């Protein structure tokens, strides 16, 4: 708050509402207007520009984008996605709605990732008779804190940040994202926020909302909440873990089958097989920055191989444990966790490609991959080959090449979208070329 605004009652100000899109750079952008005229804007949306999609995280645009200076679009809000937070001291209410990008007649734009996720969920219902339940877990580090060291996972590490945690939880509750846990993590000044499972579109919206709110709350303390995949070359990574499970169209859980390996039902096994098959191409979207590949290395509890594992934190697709207490129903808790995602990605696009790959597996009736319940890097080359364990791409450039070879995955997208995505990512690679690992971390931390 500046000297001139200090002391002024916020009631005197005009509250803003914003329609946002979280784009392929994982950045939440949008346009604002006076919240009191919301009804008008809910009907007509706000303007948007196609070439915005070609913006790299560093604000330079990929010149080779399909639109140049041409064209006009709308951000059309989803009224149910409103996040309004009034509990933050010394700032006006934060008030925004996630939006789809449409053409001027309100039809979804081919390149809108939120609409792509919606189409994917429709396909899941139509082609597999399944509904997706999802949740997003996100890790971040507080930068600029200047407090004493505290042990990992310790109560002291949490209390050092007080009242950051309680204020963040309050803000997230107010925003309707149903936060569950705020926990100190293993890394330096690292925390994690989890939220309740819900339908997959809402889960993706929550992924973006939680980042926006955590950053804003941290900034009130003079800190930065960084969700960058790494904030120092030798530190731990910040992951975005996507949890998914399925119900039939009546809402009955269908992921669990106690009689099968890993307790995965047949349909969930085929889903896992589709994900494992396409994983090396998927990371081009879910771990989409140059820095992402410093996190996706062995022994980081992130994900470095194509690998389905039960309760194994080196597995890219991890079958999560269930509680066995009286009164708990394993079928309702049971879910798989995709660990090869980070916050440089759009949560909508990450969830969509994960589900698309799984749906391919379901439609083809693929067999469940073998369960790898220890570190996949510990297997001999022969065993890796026999078990279908492949190393994931080790750079963004490598991931883009792998993507180009997987015609099933490239076939999911409109040509303009893919051209723009690849051009933007190639430009991003060019911008950070030659930076040392620590410089790379610092560069990405300015954005994420
Ligand atoms: N920090 C790890 C990652 O980058 C995850 C640790 C965990 O929560 O299992 O994904
Ligand atoms: Mg964690």
C-alpha cells in the first residue's frame, strides 16, 4: 500500500472483478472491470488476443505464432468458478473467475486449454462411461524470508511462518477451493497445500487459484511464494501432483479392485497403461519448462522413468495407499497420483493430457503395466527393458522431439495449438540458453 492510499477506507474504492485464463505458460492472466457491473460482463465476457498464447514465461513472444497481430477472442467466465477473498489485510478483495477462451460468437476457441479439458471430460463420459475425480497437491518455497533454519517437516518450520499458514488457509477457504493440509515439506522453506478431490475441471481451476492466492498472501509478508520446479540447483523440487480416480455415471467408485495387482480395477489398469505408454510425450506439457528437467531426475522423489508403482515415490504414476480404519471405504479413497507435473504447466492442460493418454489405454483395452515398487533407476538395463521402464526425456528440447514422434498425442490437438505451443517452447529454450543451473533457477523464480 502506498503512502497516498494508506488510511483510505477500502469501501471507498471500486472493487474489481477479473476474468482469467491460465495459459500454456502456466500463467494466470486476465482483464478486470468494476465488480458491481458483473452481470453485464458475465453475459458478454471480456476481450482477449490470440497471440497472447504465444507469450513465453519471460514475456517475449514467439514470433512464429499462427496469428500475429490478427484476430479477437473473448474470455467467457464460468460463474461457478468464482474465487473471492476478502480476509487479506490492507488490500482490496481479490475477486476472479476462471474463463474459457471463445470466438466472438461464444464458441470455444480451438486453442483454449480449459475447453480442451472439458472436451476430454465429455469424451471420458461418452467413450468410457466414466467420470473423473481429481485433486491437485502443490509444493512451493517461500523466498526472501530471512528466518532461522528449522528441521524438515517440523512444527517449528511451520510456526516460523506464522500467521502465513492460517491466513492462507482462511483465504483458500473463502475462495472455495476446500484446502485440506498446509504442511512444512522436506526442502528449504518449502510448504505444500492439498485440497479436497472434486470434479476434474474444478480441480484444475483450484490448481491455478491456489497459486494465485499463495503468492498474494506471501507478498503481504514481503516474501515470494515460488512454485518454480526448483529454486536452487542442489535443492529439492516443487512438484504438482495430480490425483485421479473414476466413478461410473451414477457416482459409484470404479478404480478399486482388491483382487487385482496393486488393487487397480481392470479399467484403471488400462488407464495406467495408456499413461505409461505416452508419458515421454506427455511431459512436454506437464513438465514444460527448461527448468522442469532439473527436477525430473532420479532420486528426487519426482519422476524420471515410465513407471507405475504402488506407494513408490520414485514412480511417475503412483498408486496411493488407503486407510484401513473401521468405517473407511478403500474404494472411495483409492486413487492414482501423477508426479511428473509442475507449476510451469497449465493445470488444465496437464490434467487433460493425462486423461487423454489414459483414455487411449482404456479404449485399446491395454493391459496394466507391471508394478515397480522400488526405485526404477536401481534395475539393470535388461530388467528395465523387460518391465517397460524407459527414462523420460532429460531436457525440454528432448521432450518436444519425443512429442513430435508420438502421433497419437499430437493428433489430440488443433494444428494452430501445436504450432504455437512448440514455437513458444522453442523460444523459451532460446531465451535461457547458456544460463548456469543456479541462474536458470533464479530466472524462473522471477516468474513462478
Ligand atoms: N518434492 C517432490 C517433487 O518434486 C515430492 C515430494 C513428495 O511430496 O513426495 O515432486
Ligand atoms: Mg509433497
